[in-house]
C-alpha cells in the first residue's frame, strides 16, 4: 500500500490567504506558501534593494537572501510588533545597509521603482490593494514636517546611519535622533489606523 503525499494547501487558498496564515504555513514547511509570499512581496523587496544598492545583481541577491532566511527560519516575525509587510521591508533595508557597510560605500539614491519586468502577474484586486497601500504610505510620509520627513527618508530609504544623516544635514546628532523618532511615531500612528498596512 503506497501513501500519496497530500498538498498542505491548495494554490487557490494559498493565494487568497492572509500574510499571517501564509507565514504560519511557511513555518510548517509549506513551499507553496513561501512562493505566494514571494510573488506578493518580491517586487517591492527588490525595488527597495535596487533603490538602496543601485545594482540589479545585488538587489537580486538581497531579495533571494531575505526570502531564503524566511524559509530557513533564521529571521522571525513577531506580529505584536507590526504588520508583516513592514517587518519584511525593515529586514530588506537592514540587509542592504549591512551590505553597504561591509563594502564601506554610500547608498545609491534614485526613486523607488518596482521592477515590472520581473514582477509576477497579480490579480487586479491584489494590484489595486498594493497600489493603494503604497499611496497611503507616501501620503503619510508627506504629512510629516519637512525636517522629520527628510531625516526619515535619509535613514530608512537611503540607508544612512543617524550620525551620517546628522552630518549630511549639518544638524546635531541628538536633533536627528529626535526627528527620526518623532517621525516614525507619527508614521506608525497614521499607518496603524484601521488596518492600513
């Protein structure tokens, strides 16, 4: 009598599952759930890495590294600390900063783009959802006072340390730390309003 392996989850159910459900199944060893998370977020992870590193090959490596670490449980998401997407982008940013620091180089600065050539096809609903989420984040960032907005952008989108931001803007380090802390608190408050991200 031979046993047939049964799939952990059907593809249809997997693609419509929440990030939390998918992550739980990834932690249980379900490769289809990892593939769904990859399809859902890799264009954004890759876009952030490309913006920060400026080289497609390096962005490819960071994207692969982030999802490989997720699969191998080397990084752990804590739902009490925020949304999965926010955490995933922070992991990506940190991997890029680590790479830049190891090579002692400055981040590449150019507008955030999604690599549409390598982006997987999405349903119109998913595409609309992600576009709306990005619009909300951009609007929330634009609502910050200019000093806070600039400090947050330099730190989180260009990979600068607090000290580098202070030097770049010609401001005391304590002032920059305060601006970033206040800016991030305001962003969190704006974005945690009814399930925005």
